[in-house]
């Protein structure tokens, strides 16, 4: 370990460009990772502001603040910003920071492509946000872009389609970079089954991205030609089929859910062993469970569209295959619990977020099982129950795991410790806020409140009010997250080389803060053996 | 330090696998459009 430390603290290893050029022409994986994370944070707050517009409007029945069309634009834009602008770039940012450090590589395999992947995003989201100011307003047909509704959009239509193409290209290039890096640049002695779980889940995620982002691109290209070039892929009047769009969209859309959540499994699988002071229980079964989830994600898409009508055999197939996903997911939840069993657990902020993930993501998983049941889905479809389900999966699921990862690795990135008290305050406000926000939406959905409406019957008033209060608690408590990070980077206590004493992995073998250029000399086999999973 | 030949070989492998993955992605894009065209004709 001493050798690796000295090898990476030479001044000549730490020279870096300065000023705007450092970021504009960045090829360093840490700089690009930071840019992705900052970009994701900005989008998270923009998308969050839109969510608060939605919840303010729904605070009580009747129309309060915005007209219905703008309300629909808010739901659509909120989803597009959060999925493609916040969660996906945040994961790519974490991958950029951690994958090379964890596999003992000096950088990503294709650094210039990495720069290009990032810089596509600001242009894509500028285009998307510009739609708020064009005649006809921003897209309002939902993030699923179902025709014929999406084809009736105003001037926002081509901007949205172009923006989605750019986001897709960015994701595909980023994913290619991750696969190529992991497959070709692992340190000598590091086999695939020695890699940290975060690298494994990202490798699987990257394959998913390469397979399904082009499918979304194909779907929106066909929407574009239907709108502008007289084709009739999805136009019934010309012999096309709008339901075909739904099939293609959800062939992308369901794996997309796992693209958002698989890296979260990786992060949680790093944090729980560290703070339980035990190795991860069932490492290999975690890898196979992740791969099984990824495989199953390709054969369950039609559970999103049971109500369009499909043969009984189709309903049964998609219902049962969806339920099968509970098996590998159950393996994971069992393994995390078994890792904690008889561990010497401490509850620092990353562990608190990981535990909240474990409980609350599982709630989202259970409501997903309920939605998989065809006759029940006929009742729940397009209701607030669905909104509650996917927000439980994505907010205390994906978003909490991102926050856990940032708290966990921030000392290694910045060389500074965050303020644990404010971190815990952020955790408790977020956890209380998120449950007050989303749990009542289960009741609203079961009582029959449809999603994507700005007004509702007075019978839904009480729980909507509670939900909106939760939204404001959750939303404003996120300002604490920014404050904690800012405060740590500016004036936090100096972090030791290994801030969490049980943390394992090549990333923790590096000095703190991680040098600008790390692992220029690959770690020796001894260091790899010491810092990786061994069987 | 790795020998220069290994570095060259690694860089070749990197390029090769990146191109293959890019082609796979492009094939998915074209295949779904083609599938829709054929479905539409039927």
C-alpha cells in the first residue's frame, strides 16, 4: 500500500489544466465525472422545481396556479429531466469517477469520446428546455410520447425529438466507454469475478443501454417521419398502428427502469458491507442476480400496456415473467440482510441512505408485483397507485443510492469529510419527506384518482394535501445536500486515506484525495489481491 | 510499466471492441425501424 501511495503523490503526476479549457477539453475521467454529477444536480433541481409546481397545483381541488396544458407540460418535462437529465447522468458521473479507480485503470478507455458524450447533454437539455418558450408550449403528452397525442404537439415536437436523439447518442457512447474500459483495462490479476459490485452492475447496465437506447431512437425517428414526412408507422388513418409504438417504446422503457436501478444495487452492495464490517454475503449470486434481472427486463415490456388488449396467453406470459423478477431481486435483498446479520453496524449517512433504500425500494418492488397481476392492473392502470410505485423505486431507490454513493466517496474525491450531523439531518428530512409525499399516493390510486390531471374530485383532497406537504419537505431538504457538499469541499475536516475503516477495493488503496492521475502504473498483483474480492 | 507492444495491443483491442459495440447499437436502431416497416406493409 505504501508503494502505491508514493507512486501517486508525485507532483508531476498531478499537473492539471486550468480555467475553462480544463472543463471544455476535459479528458480526465475525474473531471468528466464531476461535470456529469454537477449537471445531474442542476437537472435534479430543475426537475424538482417542476415537481413542486405539480404538487402546488394539486395541493387542493380546483385550478390554482397553472392552466391544464402547462400542468401536462410539467409532468412530461419533469419525467424527461429526472430520468435522462438527473438520474442517468448521475450514474454516468459515478461510473466515470469510480470504474477506473476500482479496476486499477489510469482513465476511461476512450477519453475523447467521454468528453463528447458529456458535452452532448447540455445541448440536448437546452433544446428540451427551450420548448417551454415555443408556440404551443413544451411537450405535454407524457414522457412516453404515445401517438397520436404526441404527434399533435406544436413547435416543441422536433426540438424534443432531436433532444432525445442527442441524449440517446450520449448514453450509448458513455455505455460503450464503460464496457470497453472494463473489458480491456482491468489491472493484471483482476478477473471479472474479482471486480467490485459497482463495476459489475455498471457493466450490465452498459450492455442494456447499448441494446435499448437505439430502440428508443428508432421509435422517435419514426414519430418524426410520421409528423413531417407523411409516413404512417403509428397513424391509424394511414394504415399504421399506434399500439406498435407502445410495444417498441416499452421494449426500451422497461430495461430503462433497470438502467436506472442496477447501479444503485452496486452502490448499496459496496456500502452495506463497509458499515457492517463484514464481506458482502453471496458476491457471485449478486452478480448472477443482476444479470438475470437484466435478461428478464427484455421479456416483460407488455406489462406496461395490459389495458390495450392482448391475447390471454400474452397476458399470462407477461404477468408471470414480470413476477419472476422478484426471484433475483429477492436474492439481492436477502444477501444485503445476511451481510448485516451479526455485523458490527454503524449508522453513518451513506449507511442510513442505503438502509432506507433497502426498505423503501422493497416497498416499490412489492407494489410492482401488485401491478404485475393482470386483473388488478386493470384497476390500478393510469392511477396514482402507479405514480406511487415508480416513485418509490426511483426516489428512495435510485436517488437515495446516488446520494449514498456521493456521501460514501466524497472524502476520497475531495480529501475532505462532510459534516455528519447535517448529513444525518438531510437523511431524516429526505426520508420523512419522501414517505409523506409518496405513500398517500397509494391510497389515492386505490381510491381511483387518475394520474396526469391538474384537478380532482374533493374525495381525494386530504391525501393530496398531505402528499404536497411531503413534496415541499423533500424538495427543500435537498438544499441541505448541496450545502453539505459545498461545506465539505470548502472547509471540511481533512479525510484520512481510508475514511471508512472497513472499506475494501482498489479505490481505497489510493491516497486521499484521489490524485488527478491515478493508477498510471497498474497496481501490483499484491495490491489487487488485497483490494479486491477473492474467492 | 507495461511493455510498448502490450500497450499497442490494448489500444487495438479497445478500438476493435468499441467499433463492434457501436455497430451492435446501430444494428438495433435499424432493425427496429425495419421491423416496423415490414409490419406496416403487412
